[in-house]
C-alpha cells in the first residue's frame, strides 16, 4: 500500500512494569469491593451516574479526576457517609446498604488528618479501639505495633502540634490502620505535604501497603501521585469512569481524548484516514501534513475522522532534517521552559496560525554543541508506534 513503509517495526505489547499483580485479568478472581449500577444525585446534579466497578483484594486502587467528577462522592458512599440513590455497594460479597460507617470493614484517612489536638499521638491512634471497647492490653499492644509500623517510636507522648507535617500524616495513617480494616480509604493522603516529603512518603506508603497486604482505595486529583502509587487507576469524568487500567496503560494507551488530555501532557492532532491496513494507517492532517501510525485498532477505513495523541517525550527535536524519520514536521521554536530534569519546547508548525507542538527533551548533559533557542527553525520527528490513535 502506497505511503505506508513496511520497515516500521510493530508496537511492542505493554508489560506490567510495577509487579506481577493483576487479579483483574483472572476471570476466576473474586473482587473485594463492588459497585453495581450506583447512582448518587444532589438535587438536580448527578454526582455518580450508573457506575459499576470492581476492586480486588490487596490492590492499591486510585480514583483520579478533576474536581466535581464524583470520585470523593464514590469514596464517601463506600465509607457510609453518603447513601446511593440506586445500585448496590458490597465488600466481600456483603451488601453495605443500611450499615453505618462505624460498622463497616473500612476506615478513612482524611486529607486534613483530623487528629485530636488535645490528645497525644498514642491516644489519637487508640481512639477507635477504645470506641470499640477493646481490652486495655490489646489497645496498648496495637498502638505500639502501629507506632513501629510508621516509624514513630518514642513520639507517642507528643501532641500533634509538636510534630512535623510528615509525622502528623503518619499518625493519621496509624490511627486508620489500627482497627485493621479490610479496606483503607485515603482522601488526598499526601496533599498537605511539600513536594520533597510527598515524593518520599509515596514510596513508604507503597511499601507499607505491600507489607500489610491490605486493599487501599485512594482519591486524588494529582495524576503523578496516582501513577506512582496505584496498581490500577479509574479516571473519572462527569460521574462516570472513562477508563480503568494500570498506570502505564492509562498513559501509553488512553481510551479517550479526555483521558489522554487529563493524564500527562499530550499533543492532539486531528486528521482523516487516507489509507489503512492491519499494520499501518496513514492520516492526512491540516496544516501539518501526513502522519503514519503503526499497529492501529481494527475497523478503520479511509475517510474516517480520527485524533492522534502524541506524548511530548516521544518527539525528537533537531536542527537538521532527519532523513530516515517516518514522521517529521518542520517548525519554529516559540517558547522554551527549563524544568531542571527536562526542557519543554513549544514549537509552532504549519506556519503562521499553525498549532503549537510540545516537545520534552531530557537534560542528559550540561552542555550541547548547538543549543536550541527561540525562533530557531527545527524539525520534529517520531516513530510510527509513538502515536496513539483515538476515536474522532
């Protein structure tokens, strides 16, 4: 077929780069948490719309989306703080309808931590156990266990105002874990921490979840946090789930335009298919030109409108035209943002009035022979397997 180079290698299948944990891929696996056709309205606003979802034992699951997408309402219904208007929510097969929050096998760690300021660290951790009427010896043993788990030994007598932000976050986590819930609910758990501490705490939280073998369900609007922590992510929009998948699939193979735009930076190019086969499609875009995509989804035909999504780090930028490149565009550097580990270029293609392409260039060396500068004429290029084909 003309225009489609046969030498382009096929796209490699995505592997789970996190760990060998994928119960959702096993038809025999039994979910721990299930939402079946759940709807919740507040007046004339539908916060959650006929949503169905399964979360598996031992999974670190993230509900990700913009403000107002329904993620917090979904978590609050699981915790028992809100009641669905229709549908069914169950944990381990038990319908949660009518069960109050304090009798559910869940516990929540709030974004504000909600620690009692007049109580010591030990008393904060012990509060829920005392409400349950646990024996004093069991409470003392469990509190000591939790302090060791979150590395706060020796700080049990302090009050929350005598702790750092990271330490208060650990106290809140210890209190939530002390009752040994089947499901721990995390509401923006790291939102109050500064960037450095947040990044360090992410790994601690992952290690802790893996060590305990509990199921964590986290609500966040921070895509980086969700990508770092979760085994799977549910991207939500308008009370519905746009896509559920492991982080690398969400990023590399977004199911919709919304997911592609919400998770990470992306270039979106509209076009019309001119040629199609099982191995390649050729897409005419304006004003950019021709784009070739490898390994397309089935059922595509010439004349169909499509959107090509292209991540900035997949694009190479050079002064000289790359002669062997399958996809290449000429442009002019419009803006440059130096971000330390990489530099983001905004490149105008197609002349005056043309779109801006984002290109992320890793800063691997401290010097370059001929640095890229504003107003430089440059070439952008990428492999055929780099583009993501979305429905128009």
